C-alpha cells in the first residue's frame, strides 16, 4: 500500500499521483541533482513492490529482502542504490515489539517499506518537510530523518530498560521474599533481542560517518553513530547489571534459606524443652519425690516456661528467630 | 556411487553417460566458458572418486578430504579449482544430525560428494534446472544453489532450536518441580555442534561476497553470508539464553528448597504442639487439678486443636505452608 | 553563565570583557598563532551559548551536544575545531556523581562548558596561569591542563573504589554473618558507570598521543593516555575482584548454612536423648523392675545427663556445635 | 644420543656414520638443492648438541632452547634456518603426558631433538622413507612428516578427551549420587594444558600455509593448519561442555538436596503421627472414656496405622518419598 | 642514591667518579658508538635525579615518571632516548611484593632507577660484566641483561603461583571440610596484580623483537617476548584454574550439605523409633494385653533395639550415615 509519495524540489514538497506508472515519469522529470521523490509503502505485496521497483531499477535480491519482514538489520550497497533494513523497537510491559523499515536510497529517490506495528513515518515526514533547509540536501537528508527518528526511539527503549532494571534491583534487595529470576530472565531476553537489532547497524553507519557519504552529511551520520554507540553501551551495561542481579538474587536466596534454617532450629528447640521435661515427669518410677510435692506440677510448668522464655530471648538476640 | 551427472549448455540440461571415462570426453567438448558438467556422488569409495578426480585433475589432498566424512567445514582454493566442505544439519528431537557435502568447483565442472543422511541434492538440482536463467551463469550458479539450500536448512534448525529453548524456559518457570538441567545441557551441546558447523564457513563466504568471485555473483554470496550471519547471531543468542536459563533454574531450585524448608518447619511445629501438651498432661504429679476435672480431657483436646488451627492459619497466611 | 573569559598572549593573561560581542573582536585581535582566548561557561542556556558559538563559528551539532548534559564521552573533529565531551567523576559514599565538561578547541580559542556539580575549573585555570611557560604553547596547552585535571580526579576515584573493594573483602571473609551482596552489586554498578565514562575517551586520546596533534604536545597526551590506561586497568581489576568477591560470598553463605544444619542436627540429638529414655520409662508395663528400684529415678536422670554430656562433647569436638 | 642419521638424495636414504664430525663432511657433499641430511637426537647433553650445532651453524639461543625441555611451543626464523618446538601429547587415564620435539630446518638438513616419553620418531621416519616421492621435495618434506604425525596424535587425544567428557556427562545425569566435580576439574586442567600446547603453534603454521614456505608445500601446511584448527575447536568445545557439566552438576546436587529435604520432612511426619496420638492417650485425665473401651487400644493402633498409611501414600504420590 | 656508575668501552668496565657532574664529561669522552655509561640509582630524590637527567637530556615527563613508584609498566620512546618502567615481582606466602625499575636507554647510556625492595641489580651487573662479549653490543645489551633478569624472576613467581594453586586444589578435593574460598580469592587477587605488571609490557617488547631494535639484538628481545608470553599464558591458566577451583569448592560444599542433611534425617529416624513405640506403650488404655505379659517389657526393649539396629544398618549401607 502506498502511504505517501511526493517530489521534493529544492526541499519543497510537490504532491504527485500515487500510481506506480507515474513514478517513472516523475523520476525522469527531475534534473537538479538534489531533487528527489520520496515514496512510502506499508507492507506491500510482491506485485505492488515489483511495479515500483521497476522504474527505480532496484536489485531483485534487495527487493526480495524488503518483502519479507524479520530481516537481519543491514546496509548493502548495490551498483546504483543503497539498501538499508532497520528494526523499529517499541517497549511495553517488559516486552519488546519489533517492526521493520527497509529503505532504498538512490540519487533521486528514497523508498521506505514499513512492516509491522510501531514507527509512524508520516509524522517523521511531516517534521522533515517542516525543515526545508535540510531536505534541500537531497534524498540522503530524508534518509537521515528516518534513521534518526528510529534511533531516537532506541534511546527511549534504553531508558525504559534501565528503569526496569532498577525495579528489579529494588525487588532483589527488598526485605520481602521475591522470586525475581523469571523477570530477570525476561529482561535478559529483551536485551538480547534489542542488541540483535542494534549491533549489525553500527559498523555500516560508522562507515557512512567517516567517509562513504558526501562530506557535508558526515557529521549527521556521526551523530547517529554516536547515538547507536550510546545505545549499545547502555545495552551492555544493562546486560551486565542483570547478570549481577541474578547472582545477587541467588545470594539473597541463600541468606533467606539460612534464616529459615535457623528459625527451624530455634523452633525445634522451643518445642523440645517441654516435651523432654514432661517426658521425664511422665516416667513411672515409684520413687520420684517431686511427684508428690504439692506444688510439683506448678513448679514444673514454671520451669518449662522459664526455660522456653530464656531460650527464646537468646535466639531472638542472636538473630536466629 | 554416481547419483546424477549432466552437462549444462547455456543452463539447459543434457544428460550424459554416468561413466567416469565419459566425463573426460564430455569436459573436453565444452567450449563456452559458462557451460559446465555437474556430477553428484554419494559416499563414493576411494577408487570411484579417484577415477573421477583424474579427468578433473583435482588436488590429491582435497580428494582425500572429500573421501572421509567429518571434515572441519572449510573452503580451500587450489591452483585451478576450489574445494568446499559443508556440514548439512537436520534437527530432530533435541538431536542434531550432521551429514557432509563436499564440493569441487572448476571452470567447467561442479562435483558434489555427499556423506551421511540428510540433504536431498536431487531436489536442489531439480529446482536449479527449473531456473535456466540462473544456471546460464555457469558452474558457480550451481554451487550457489547447493550452498543456498544447505544454509536455508540451517535457518530451519535455528528456528527449531529457538522453539526448544522456549519450551525449556516454560518448564523452568512453570510452577511444577522440574529437572531441566539435563535438557539445557543437551541443547547447549547441540548449539556448540551447530556453531562448529557454521562458524568456519563465515569468513571464506564473506571473502566471496566482497571480491574473490566474479562481480555479478557477489550479491548472491552476500546473501548467503547474510544468512550465515543471521544463523550465527541466533546461535549466540540461544547460547546465552541457555546459560541464563540454567542460572534461573538454579534460582528456582533454591526457591523450591526454601519453600520445602519452611513447610518442614511448619509441619514440625504442628506436630510439636499436641506432643508437648499431651506430654504435660501425661506427667505423673499427684496434684494436677485439671486431671480430675470432668471436662479436662475434652478441653485439652479443644485446646490442642485450637492451637494447631491457629498455627496452621498463621503459617498459611505467611506462605510457609 | 560566563564564569571567566581572558586572552592569553604568550601565555600571559589579559582580562577581557565577558560580553559575547566582545569575544568576536577579541578573537580578531589575536595574530600570534599561539595566542588564544579561554572562555569558561557554566550550564549556559541555548541563547547564551548560541551568541558565543557564532563568532567562534562552532558546528551546530556540536553546540547542541554541548547544551544537554549526559552526553556519551567523545572527541569529534569538525572542519576547523575540535569538540570534546568528558565526564567529571566524584565519588562519595559508594556513590559516583558525574558532571560533564564540554570543550571546543580552535586555533585561537578554548571554550569550556561545564554541567553539573563537581570539578572546579577556576582552580584548574589558576594553576595553568601560574605556569606561563606551558600556556605559551597555545590553546592546546589550556585544553591539556583541563583534561589532565579531570583524569587526575579519575585516579582518585580509582583509589577510593579499590578501598571500598577492600572493605567488602574484609566483610565477606569476616567471621560474622554478613549480607554483602547488595554492597557488591552497588560497587559493580558504580564500576560500570565509571567505565562508561572512561572507555570511550581512550581511543581518541590515544590518537592524539601518536600523531593527530602537534608533535611537541604528543608526550603530554601520551601522559593522559597512560593515566587513562591505568584507570581502565584498575576498573577491570576492580570489576573482576567484585565478581570473585560475590562468588566467595556465596561460598561463605554455603559454609554458614552447613554450620547451621549441623547445629540443628546436634541440637535435635541432644533433645532426642531425654525424650526417648523418658518415653521408655513412661511405658505402663506391669513388670518393669527398674521402676521399683529405690534409686531408679536418680539413676535414670544421671544416665540421661551422662549421655547428653557425652554427645555434647562429641559434637563439640567434631565442630558440629 | 644420536638415534639415527642419514642422507637423502632424491628422497632415497643413504646411511652415514653417526659421528658429529662426519656430519660436516656429509653436508658439504650435498649439491642438489633438495638433498638433505636428517639427524635424530634423543635428550642430548650440552656438549653433544654443541658438536652437532657447529657444522650446521645453529643460532646459540635456539640451541639453548632445544636443550631444556618444557619450552613454550613456537616457531622461530633465524637468518638461515628455522627453529620449531612442539609438544608431543599422549593421554592416559585422564592424564596428559607431554614430551617435546625441537626441530631445526635448514636448506640441507633436518635436526630433531626429542625430550621425554612419547612420540616414536623412528616409526615416522620409516613411513616417510617408504614414500620416496615425497622426500624428494627436500628437508621440508621430512619436517612435514614429523609435524603431521604429532598433530595426528593431537587428534587422537582430542577424541579421548571427548570420550571422557561423555563419561562425565553420563555420570552427572545418572540417577546415582555422584561427586563429579573433581573429575570435571581434572579434565579442565588437562584441557588447559592441551590448549597451551596447541594454541601457540596455530599462528606460525598458518603463516607457512599462506606464504612463508615454497608454494608447492603450502597445501601440506594448510592441511596441518586445518588439523590444528579442528583440534583447537574441539578443545574449545570440550572446555565449554565441562563448564556446563559443572553447572549442571551443581543443579543436580540442588535437586538431590531438595529430594532429601522432602524425605526428611515426610519421615518426620510419619514419626510425628504415632508420637502425637500416643501422647494424647498417655495423658492422665481421670475422665477419658476411650481408655475404658474394650477395643480402645486396638482401635487406637488401627487409627495410627491408617493415618500413617494414608500419609505415606500421599507423600509417595507427590514424590516426597 | 647512586649505587654504581661505570663506563664500558668495548664491553670492559672502567670505573668513573659517581659525581653527577663527572657524568657529563664522561659521556662526552665516549666516541665509539657502542661504548656507554651505565648508572644505577636507588630511590633518588627529585634533585639528585634532576642533576643526572640534565647531562643526559632526559624528557621531563619521563623523569617525573621515574621519580614516583607505582607507575603502570610501559615503554616510551622520546626523540633521542627510550624510557621503560618495569615492575619487579617477588612472591612470598601468597603475597606478591612489587618493586619498580625505571630504565633510560640512550645511544651512550643506560640509567636504571630502582624503587622498593626486591631485585638486586648489582648482581645483574656483575653477571653482565662477566660476559664481555655481550656488553660489546652497547647499552642495549646492558638493558637486555636487566630486563632478562626481571622476566626470569617472573617465571619463578609463576612456578610458585602454580604450586599454590596445586595446594588449593588438594585442599578443595580433600575429604576434610575446608574453607578455601578466601585463599582462592587471595590467589586471584595476586594473579590479577601479576597480570597488571606483565601485560602492558608484552606489546612494546614484541615490537622490539620484530623490528624496532637493531637486527642483531632482535633474537634477544624475541627471547624476552617469548618468556613474557609463557608467563602470560601461565597467568591465564592459573586464573582459569582458580575460577574452576572455586566452582568445584561450591560443589563440594553442596555435597557436604547433602551428607549432613541425610545424617540429620537418619538421626531423627533413629530417635523417632523408641519415642514412638514407647509412646504407644505409655498409653493408659485399660485393656492393653501386652502390658501384663511377664516379658512384655524386655520384648518391647528388644523390639526397639532391633528396629533401631535394622534402620541403622540400612542407613549405613545407603550412605546416609
């Protein structure tokens, strides 16, 4: 489905018909090297994409890649155009959701093919169009605006992940008995998936930043490379914190178990005292003088109570109870 | 055993006699640089392979490697031909089964030597022959079709491994007592073996993708390199998830042990109450007024029951039972 | 807010008006290639920074970076100036506090933009001014003095971290029951944050040290690179020690649990003896000769006491109590 | 001690006197560039080696290295000869035994100096001599035959290590209580020592394989490099499996402990029932109607038995017993 | 403090006055490019070092580094001299003690500045002087002799560390209950510190070995590089063994705990039997025929004893006791 399609001359939008056939003509009409056409597709079927790929003469392998979602993020250079596949990431309730945006960049065109939920490219285009000065730099400026908005989203996800890790930390070190291992595991999983979306992009974006692109656009790609580096470092840190949190969780569990064991021991002692003493006075010896004392029974009860109380306070003091 | 042998002129199959002697003649008859002969062997013995190696003038070390299965995957360049050894992987019931396909690629020939179960090369050849346009590119196109089909299978195995990991996760975090460590171990083992099949191929395939092969075939090898990268990343992720799953399993075991210990303590207390009270009223003091009360016994039973009930609900509330 | 602004001719300070407009004039008045103007800002707002950026013709992306704190540390080279962003670190009570200093270095100017608490740049400037011979080398000498003072602070933090690790070690291996996992975790967290401040600087500073800067200043940057290497190695060592400390803590917890379990077992035995013996003499058999012995009861009590004492000393000797 | 010494002209052995003095003359008599003398020493003393080193003009540092065993494996190039030090490995009863073979390769000589038990070089030489065609390639072919036989032995050790790991796995996951940590530790130790023998050789052998040696011998060194890679990968895999096996062993121990704890709890309950009930009917209340029932006692016994049986089956069913 | 100072002409020692002023004159008198002056200092103060640095025209940053101990080991090249800072290591009672030797190497001088205890440089110099042939190669030969003696000491420390690890292993796997985690931790700490002394030297020494030094001295630096590699590999191995030893220690602790828990359970059962049976015969039912049997009591005791004995042997056999 073609979502939007427009020609940008000197950075100013001119709406064109959304027909695939019209695109070829429109392309032919562009003569300024910085004018371009920006086409936005959403989950096109094979035919639709093929009809648009033809006038842009896209490489069949890249077109195939753009059709199926769940590509590995990558940047590939074909003879006369560039293919880029990026994951869009949104994070909700410890759950990462990924979509995918595939971009074809040629001298005179930018074609975006979006899959899955998530990133609103219309909003990105609107913001880019508001900044005519930048779009004057040609199709690459449009590419920059798209990639930049995606990487900005990565940073948001980064912050949310870091928040979640702090929640887990608080839970691990709280005084309540918590079972954090499944949440830690889940966050590790998300971190891993996030990393798989980010890492493969770093190297090619870095290459753009240091030389593969026109010099005046390099600082912009350096900016993106820098954001990706920050995201990647945050992912690494998150990953290590989660490892440590799991180890600390295990240590906390051990401490709780020690506490329980000592409570068990203390409790057993508290029950053992009356049982043992009562057992002794339950013996049937004929000559047990205490048995015939008038106050034998109350004395015995007081003895038991006193011993239990003493033991209890001792355990309480030493932290066993 | 020769499974199939055919000449491809301009990508179109011409069946030839399967005799080793005929192969030399057939080779000599090829003059178009893109025509080639494609020979498929299955577990040949030394003699058989030697008779075919001779007209193709294959290097003796490569021939030796092709005879014995369980080679390390590799790509080697000899003066006038290329030797490639790839593992085929099928995955069944947490068990990886590996076969091996060895390929010799020369200007005018592709020789495949298959060992072990698994990959059906006849099917691959049929699909390749259906696409005459591609086979027109010569022997390298046939090589691509074989390698591509093997790497596609890797991706299937990848998905099944990921599924198995999800099963293990579900089991680890289920509320039942499970013993997942042996399954996790088994999956780690399979992951390791899978990695050993995939990793050694990545570097040489990458080299084909960026320059060692004719330029028009590079995007195809880039495609394979990309798939291998995806497979390798999935293996890495699987590996880390399994490590984390084992750690989480240990944490779950600790939690279960804590639960059991607390149940033990609570149970001990519940038995301790009647034993201690009954012990006291079993003492033989002469002056124990309660003993002669008419309702002494039922009162005592009610006391015991009440204490037990109270203790039980307290333990229940605090999660010890 | 402009904190300080001065011109340095041949390394000697000449105070100038702090007005942004005056800065342009002042710059124009500098003709010796080693004269420069050094401007110090503290948390400027967008307008303020923009007014100063204009006469220095700073790159808009770098200016944007300098405005917001919590940048990733980095060094970036623009066409005619250099942008450097460094974290300042202070360490207090197991808590790392980070500020940020952004530096713009041009032929004739050094602009420092400080965010957050921490590092006192006035003190740094005063010390630099005291050493006229060094400031004669131009703006880069001023840059060196700032960076050097920050990296020196890193080394102080390093020492305090190492101290804290030693405290944790002492606690882990003390004979008291301690719960060190949360402190170890906290220190790991600080170490991670510290590393994120230090690591990204190493590579660009190293580049200055081996060639990107005028040759006579290289040994100075080599000195900084060397300090950074020392800091990074100390961080690595701290990190590993903390990992080991956590493992050792787990081992200590296990040993404590073993001790407790054996105490529980020994205690249970000590209570079991009187209970069992008393139980036997509480049986109602008609023919139990001991029951009618005159010294049956005291003998029985002595037997119980002797057995308990013997058991107690045995357990004491074997370390179970 | 000189074990063997012979001249090979066109690959054919000519026995020569074993006297050091004769070696110089023999060397001088060789004029075909591929003729060479092959000298085999076993644990020579300093003098003996010095007398042979002189006519071969070996570098004193290399000679020193060749004298003492337990060198780090290495390949070193001196101005006119090559020095190679390799560990021979034999594996017996979970125990790696290492010997050492030092080789000096010159244009016209191969000198082998063997230390320690293990590898039988006479057998290697016999096999090499049987293959005149290969020895025709000169001293380097003799070197290849020695190195190849050592690396082949590495592969045998590899297989035995893998076997041992499988034994450990079987033991860890068996239903018996095993204490596998010391065996796992031992195997880790052997793996480490094995790795230290193999790793340092990989880089220099690889260099021979891609260019440092005459081109026609490269495939042979590529073959060795390939075997070393296979060995190294197997060591890596073994190492990781052992790590995982230890973790799994810990998990199994936890599970066993949980089982024991539950058995303890169940057992305590089974003893608690008769004790508590008997305690109640042992109370001395005057009015306990059950006590005077004719069938009170058998009913009570039946009640106890029934409760115990019920409890027992419940525990049995839930896996606590 | 100047410890020793001498001129070496053609490798032969000529004692000179130890006065700083005389050093300048002595230097000027050297004309053969291989003659040099070797000055040995021990913990000089700033003035002393400055007076010697002046005639040698040492770089002020290097001089500063040489004054303070606890530098990071490094090799730095200044315009006309080389600065090297090396840690000396001695190992005593699980405790690494480090000193430091700083070396300045110029065309005509070697200046050594020693800090801290440890390495006896006079002994090194005496051995070097005994070997006139080597000192003939100039100041670099003297440098080699110093560095070589330090690295030899590293190898001794390596052996002692390996010994200590073996002691720890023996303790971990002994049948006694040991608490090895603190010793393992201590050894890890020492290993870390040792690594920090060795690692930074490897890269620059390797550079000397392959080209930064005159060709005839390269084999000597290759020798040192080789020793450093051996030391570093041993450190790595020690490090891994210690990690494994700690894991194995944890496993042993778990096994001990299992043993204790089973002993506890078995003990509880042994006490539970008499308590339960005695309880039953302590019940007050009127009709309990056994109570009036003449041999009721001895039979009951025999029954209890038999059951206990049976249970005891069963537990003994199954390893619970």
